[in-house]
């Protein structure tokens, strides 16, 4: 792999014009490194100073420039150019090669870049709002909930969140081809909406039967969805199996097989530890609150349905194999 990555190092500058030079720019107060900035050998020292000013904020009169032998000051200095040097001198005078590092030493005792003030975000004072200030704001979630409460004294955010979750579950089930449960219908735009019945949740006289019927409809559809993803969908899949996941042909090892109530949708899931960080979890759900398996790192794991999993002889891919010009997958 190292040989492949470095294969063109000896010829990477062959396509440049004779007078074009690529320089790396670094700064004494900054961690950033600006790689391969394009110059002409006939550009002046003043032009170089202006480019450094644009990228670091240090004015030309405070720039002490070091043309380095290597990538850092420790490698030695070819030229030490003080701030008062003639800015009309051309860069070709210093004989830089492609890849030469020019290190700017900021000599301004009051420089804004000192102490990490341009890069260290921990030095930035964070805005904090008191609970009273937030309460006075308009257009916030709290303000919205307060207005809903004024219009409907029975309203509460927990109930709203539950009804929204149920609506999303029904919408997903309809997309999978399941019939609409009782208490829901399609609007003129083709979207699922909850049917508010005359005697439903209208003060204390709301109909518990209507709410129960709607909930039963959701549960029925959810049960059908769970049945579709029942234990039969993961038959032959066992922890330790090598596998390939669709879409994408991602490969890995089966690390879990079973139900994961926290995800929703019911049924059985297959937990995969991927060979590469192409997943969405580390083997946990609910933001890391519950672990089903250890994927070994962030984005190294994922949960998928059994229909997306093929187990068998799926060895870890070798990156060099993908570079083979005789690959059957290459058009």
C-alpha cells in the first residue's frame, strides 16, 4: 500500500511549467500547514508575504521568513529573511525547489494569532442563555407548546410526540404495502394523516374506544411488520459468520442476531462488525445507552435486516485486488 501511495512521488511535479514552483507555508503561531501553494519564480518576496498575510493574518512588516531544508525548522534553514529585506527580490533568487517549506515567524509582540487565539476554540466564550431568557423568547419549542396548551388545555408534548411517532410508523408501513389501520387516512396530497373523530380527545369527554382502536390499528400493522422480519429471516445466520451486506457489498462479521426493541419496527435484526468504518454505530443503540455487541470503534458496526445479509466465504477485501485491471467488475 505504501508503495502504491508513493509511486508517483518522483514525477508529481513533471507537468509544471519551468518557472512554476509549489511551496508549503507554515506559521510559528499556527498548527495549520498550507501545502503546495503555487508561485512563479519571477514573483517577488512581497508577493509571497502578501499570500502569507492572507492565510495567517500576519502583516508583511512582521514576517520573518525561513526557507527550510526540510519540513520543519529542526531540519535546518537555507535562508533567513528578516522583515526589512527587499520585497522586490524575486523568489528565484532563493533557489527554492518544489515542496520547499517557507516558515513564517510572527515577530509582532501583539499578534492576534499568539496563544492559539485563531485556532483554539476552547478560548472562545460560549453563549449561554438563562431559563428566564429562553422562556421570554418567541418561536421556540417551549413557546409553541405553550400556545398549543392555550388552544387545547389537554395538550402535552409527550402526547404530541407519541402521536407523531405513531404517524411515522403508519407512514412507513404504508410504504411497505400494509393497509391503513383504523384511525388514519390518506389526504389529497397522498400523505397519511390521523383522523380526528368528533368524540375523540375533545376535553374530558373524549372517546377512549376511538383512541384504543387507533392504537390497536398501529399495533396490528406493527405486528405484521414484525412478522415479516421474524426469526425465519435470520435462519442460517450465526454470530461469527463472515457476510456481505447489501446495498453496497459491504463485508464484515456477524456479531449479533436477535430482536432490538430500541430500534422500533419489531422483528429480528443482524448486528454486523464491518471490515471498514462504513456503519452507523459501534454496536450500541439509543446513542450508546445500550450495547448489543462491540464493533471495535465508531462507525464500525451496524444493524440490518436478515434479507440484506448473505453469509458465506466473504474474506476481507485487499485494496490491491481492487486495482487489478483484469477485475470482472471493471468496465
